[in-house]
């Protein structure tokens, strides 16, 4: 059996990742590919419990390094419980955030030394990484305005200061620059349809698939 493909979506708050995950899943399923969509933090029952601790509550709940450790604890459970089994079945997995988010948020955004984060990554998930990552790039101010329209309690990161979100954006762009083969940057200020078309084009080209329809 051929192993599946692992795709991740990254970006700041309000970039539209969740929407594009759903659209790509629909496009792939339309040509007969089995797709599992998931998210981080979360994706397994244990990781979802950790998610609640990370994305809600007061800003001062965790120091940045503690946050990073919790993200990797949840990620290890997510990989072992959901992602690897799906890939072993030959399914595609599309994930709303993965380890690049920890490097961007806790590293570039909140100042945890990159050396420490790389040690955490190596200890918890070793070299496990997506086959392709899309970073949806959007100015921090624009993304936060979009995010403010959402209703719900999961707003802890959105409440962090604008400086953190600007560093976060630059962090994602730096991560992409350092890994151009895996990571594709998409301008997230475009229409939902335009973004979906670019993503489908990249997927079709890089994985030798028939032309994907990006229609919602």
C-alpha cells in the first residue's frame, strides 16, 4: 500500500486556514482520494484537552516555553493516534496548523530560543513533517480584524499584542524562506476562490494529480 500524503496549513490569526482546509478536502475527495482533516492543537481526544488549556483563558496562564511543551505533548498524541494511522492506510491528511506554528508563535512571536524549540521537536516528534505546507500570509492587522468577527472562547492568542502578531508573520515568512521546497506562501488577502485555485494548482503539480476543481 502506498503511504498517504500529509499537508499542513499555517498562518496568523484570521488568515483563512480552516476554510481552505475544507475546500482542499472537498477537491481531493472529488477525484476519489480519502482525506482526513484535522487541527492543532487537537486532533486526538487527549490533544483536544490540551487545546482547551492553550487557546482559552488569561494571557498569563502559561509562560511561552511551557506553551511550547504543551503543544508538543498534544502533537505527539495527535501524530500517534490519528495522523500516522491515516497515512499508513494511504489516506491524505490535511492539518490546520502543525509544528511550524510552534516555531512561529512561541519562537518568533514570544521569544523562546529556537535551539530549545528544535530540541523539543526532535525529542517529541523527531523528523516527522508535512509533505507540503501552505502558509497563508496576511498583514497582522487585517488578520486580527477578521478574527475579531468570530464568536467563541478560543481567543487567547488573538488577545496578544500587535507586536507579537507582526513578529509571528515575519516568523512564518522566515520559516518558508528556509524550507522553500516544502513550504508555499499564498497571499491570503485574495478572494477565497483565488486562494483555493492556487492551492489546487500546487497540489496537482507537485503530486502528479489530475487538475483539481477548486469550486466550493
